[in-house]
């Protein structure tokens, strides 16, 4: 029953965001600020994850393909497909759930317990629309962009690891990657990234907004935001794969 | 003027407010007093729309705040200024931006006009040199003054103050009290103040609403309150420093 109660509350929370904004310019400006916070500020961690996951993927694929009759180009093919289909969207978003999710939940949660959200409401401002909507829009726009960068860096990292360890030259890696490339895979990854962006930001805003108590509860909301976002990302990953592949 | 008629509010089985009837007058400081947990804050939250009462009416100039449509409610809310117990300043904004916030959201002023108004409000609360400081960089008393400046930025008709001098030293507390009194009289604001500080009540209060365990025990002037034969009021006054 608690699950249905919270799901209903989550839907009502999402519905409450849509009211006529007081000043559209302020909302647009807030959305751009959130795009910087969610997108640009997450770039270093996304780059590190992508480079290393691509690199490790090359080394492990090569370790498993020991037969001499298997062409080495297959490593490039496997690594690029794995990076595009799973590593870039899912692994990156799981990490982003930790970084962005905890930040959003603790920011809104602190505003809730220190009556800042009450202050917005008393002024006549739709607090969910003012606080959550710009973050959700920013997440839905910026996370797919981060994932595109993660795809490039993941494949590049895989190629560089292959070259650095002597597993295969860059030409062979790229030949395999090009050979298996399908535009649909990129579209599929972007559908996942958009969905994950919505999941991370909306769940984190929801957890923060319904924080009650003090500092301890803000911490709990932050943890819940990361846990629920991560679980929902994995569920959505499965559902999207089932639907599209 | 704000009128409350037959207001009831419960949380689960616990009745927090029972059949409250009260009137708050413009140009006067209307103090709501009562012990901790008596229902003062819930009453104030009902009045500003943060908590929905179970039954009863809250009339702003005759219009029922609970029953009116969203647009009218929003218009009334724009006439409300509120000073929160913890000041509730936006942490990510500077003092100047905090005071500017309601102006930016609801007025059609230019940036220069807004800045002029912000500086006027900050001067009014005697905070001339704090524009660029963040809330984390100023003292509790300064935060309260910024809270007042933000509350009066849009020239409100109604000012709600939830325990404005809690956690402040006696000198700062008196400064805040006098500031609220001055602003109330100067702009003919209907001020409703929650407090359990008897010094504040007798210093600046014009009317008293005394709530005891969710029931309205007394409503009237300071003099009537002082001379009330009610044993509950006598007990409340007797326990405080300012005895009759």
C-alpha cells in the first residue's frame, strides 16, 4: 500500500509543477543555471568513467578472446557496441544518480526544513514549478548530451588502451568499431539517457521536497534519492531494452 | 482586516485548533500568544495557506481565503509578507537578491527601480552595508532584519511574524520589536505576530489573542488582557517575568 501511496504522491507532485509561471524569463534563466550545474559540472566525472570503462572493456574483451583465428577487429566491434548500448548510458547515469541525485535532494530538502519552500509558497509562487521543473528540464536535456560525450570518450578510451597495451593497433580497433556501427544503437542509447535523466531529477526533487524534520532527514532523503533513482534506472533499462531490441 | 470564523484543525486524532474565532485589525500589532504546542504556529500557517483547516473560514477583507479560486488566492498572497522563525532566507542568494526576489517575481519595475526599492527596504531595517553578503555570513538578528526587509518589499497589507525574536539577545529583540511596530503603523499593515514573550506583548502589542491547548481563551486589548480574571491568563502572566 505504501508503494501505491508514494507513487500517487509522486504523480501528483509532477502534476503540480505545471502552472502558469509568474515570469517566464526567470524560469528560463533558472533552467540554464541548472543545465550548467547538472551538465557542465558533471563533465569531469563523466569523462573519467567513460575513459576507464572503455579502456577496461578493451582489455577484458581481449583477455576472453584468446583464439588466434578470431580477428582482432572484433574487439573494437564489441567494445564500441558495449559502450554505446550499455556503458555510456547506464553506468554513467548510475554514477550521475549519485552525484546529481544527492545534490538535488539535499538542496531541496534543506530548503524544506529551513522553511524556504514555505516562504516561496507564502509569496504565491508555485514552489514545485519554481524548484523542480527547471531541474527536470535541465536533466532531460543535458544528460543525453553527457551520454553522447561519454560514448565518444568510451570508444576512444578503449582504442587508447588497446594501443597502449599492445593488444591491437588503432586502425584495427576503428575498423571493427565502424563495421558494427548502427545509428539505431545511438538512438536507443539516447532514449535511455533521456528516460534516465527524467528519473534521476524527478525522483531526487520528489525525495527532497517531502523531507520533514531536520539535518538527519535531509541525509535520509539524499540517500533515498540515490537508491530509488538507481533502482529505477536499472528497471527502466530492462524495460527499454525489452521494448526496443 | 482578517477575520477567522469557527476554525478547526486536527492532525490525525489530535485536535490542534478548536472553534477559533478572532479578528485582526489593520495598523495594529495583533499578538497571538500561548504556550509552546498550543497551536499558534498552526493557526498562522492556516492563515497564510500553508496548512488547510478542516472547517472554518479565514476572511481577508470579507473574502474567504480557503474557498476562493487560485487566481484570487494568489493576488491575496502577493499582499502578504511573512517573517519566519528561522528567517527562511534563500541560502544561495545574497541579502540584496533575497530582498529583490519578490520584486523580481511580481513587480514590473526596472532593474534600477528594484535596486532603489531594495536599498530603501534595507535602510528601513538599518542594514545599509550588507547587500552583497550571503545569509551564512550574517548574524541571527541581521537575518531577521533581512527577513523583514523582504517581507515589506512589495508593500504588503498583511505582515505575519512567527516568533520574530526567538533566539535573539534582549537588545536585538527590542530592535526587531520596535521595527515591526514602526512598519505596522507607518504603512497601516495588519500585523499578526506569534509570540510567548510577554515583554514583546506589552511593548508593542495592540491586541491579544490567547490560545490555550487549541482553544481560544481570550481576545481583546492589552489592558483587558492584563486585567482579565481568567485563571489561565493569570497563570501565564504569573509565570512570566512581567507580572501584574
